[in-house]
C-alpha cells in the first residue's frame, strides 16, 4: 500500500459524511456534529499519543473525568 502524505486522501470521505449529516440536520431545524466534549476528548487523546512516543513501548492510559450531563 502506498503511504499517503496528505490527510485529505485518507479522511475526505469521513468529512463528506460529517458535512452531509450537518446539512441534513440544518434542513430538519436541528443540530448535529461533534460537541465541545468531543474536542476535549480528542485533545486528551492527542496528549496521550505524544506521551506514548516517549514511553518506550509502554501503554499510556487515557483518563477522562465523567462526561457532564450537558453532553448526554
């Protein structure tokens, strides 16, 4: 398999699905898509990925606080 050097080739279909879900929700008068909580989890996960690079092959735990009811 070739190594993709550009994120667009790897993720464009996912972005298309996400954008279409947003458009469909707008058409229904509702909201769809990731929340601020999703972004928070992504940031914590990214921090763990960086830590894992320096962990000499050891697993790096991802610890999250309880998700606020606002995001349920």
